């Protein structure tokens, strides 16, 4: 694991890359008209198939009540999703708290909603039949994480393990689902996730795992809009999301509902000064975003 802080600020480096990407491909287009398509990008915590199954009904509902064609999109893994955010590739995006603090600055995304009555906590899971009972039992071990910048499932657990002087080697396996499956298969003694995705995995996999540690809590994932989407459209989508009460739309997401949000709601994440740490956010390379 890289523990040394780079001499050049990671955030400054991301900003330069993102601005260069804007110059080539991300100049805001005209305001969207009723019936036009809005691409809604969802952070790939789980497989694209499962995410489409969970999020599709909500997007179909929002399309109906707003008059816009809201299209589900995700990426093959979290680093690719990060590169897409840097390119401003999604009109609307559901992104983790740390992603929001970065891509609000470098790509202009502005938060309009978050999960209702939710604080984000990371978890460390181990096989149910293992002798691992707490973090100290992982000293000297390989530990699976989705990606370097997955906030609840990776950034916070790694930081808290370091603060407790626990030596470990992070192994990145692309998604939350991959973490849970790899730990269940015995490929790693433990791995990081979050409560919502842990509760959404198959009963078969979850029955093989146990939670051995829960992190401190933070403002949850952000629903944020690209600067190319007009404020009245964002307000319309936000209002309709906050109004959702249908459990057939919410239960698959593991959410009670949505509430309005503003950028300062993520100041608790900004206060961690994570741009000074080696989170390795991806912001360049050839990627497929839609």
C-alpha cells in the first residue's frame, strides 16, 4: 500500500486532467427539452445487471412523472466511473461522498438529493466460520476492497485500520459484490463494503459472511447534476424523487426514500482532507461511459 503523500496535490492533478477533458468533450450543450434523454449514472458498487434491476423501476417512474427520458448507465468498475465523472459524461449521477467532494470541484456536479435518514458506514466482513472477530485479527493480512476511492467500503476502513496501527495489504477487486464473493470463497480473509450492498447480496453469499467491524458514519452518497442540466430540470427531478413513497421502487435500493441536499452537507467529508491521501482516483484513459 502506498502511504506516502505525493508531492503534488492529488486534487490539483485531477483538476488539470478534468479541465483538459472539458476542453475537448464537455462543453455544456443546450438546455434539455421535454422528451429528451438524460443519462443517470450509478456508481458500480454491484454488477451492471443487478444495478439495472434495482434502479430501472425508479428511472422509469421518474421518466413518466418528469417528462424526460431518464436512461440508466453505469461503468464496468469504479475507476472507470471516476473517469466518466471527470469527463462530465453523466447528466445525473449517484456517487459516493468522496467522489462528490472531488467532482463538484473539478467537473461542476451539484448535489440535489441524498438518501433519507441515512448516515454512511463502512463494514469489514469475514467468513462466518472464521476465527476473525475484530480488526486486530487482520494484522498482517491481505484485505479486499472495491477500489482505492470507494468511500465507505475502502477509504474509511483503510484509514481507521491505519489509525489503529493495523498492518494490512489492500487488494482491489472492482466492486462490492466482488469483495463479498471473494471473501466467501476464501480468497481473502476479509473485505470492505457498506451495509446497503451487504444487505443486497444474495442470501447464499451473505449467509457465509459476518460483519466484524463497522466504521464511523458520514453523509451518504450524493445525487448530483451536471452543470449542463438546467436548474429547473434538476429541481423537477429532485421534487419527484423526494415525493417517492412507493416501496416497490425504494425497497430494491435498500432505501427509505430521498431528501433534498446541498453541497455543504458533505463538509464532514471535506474536513477529512482526503485529497491529501493516496486515493488514486482515475481521471484519464479511454473509457465507455454510456
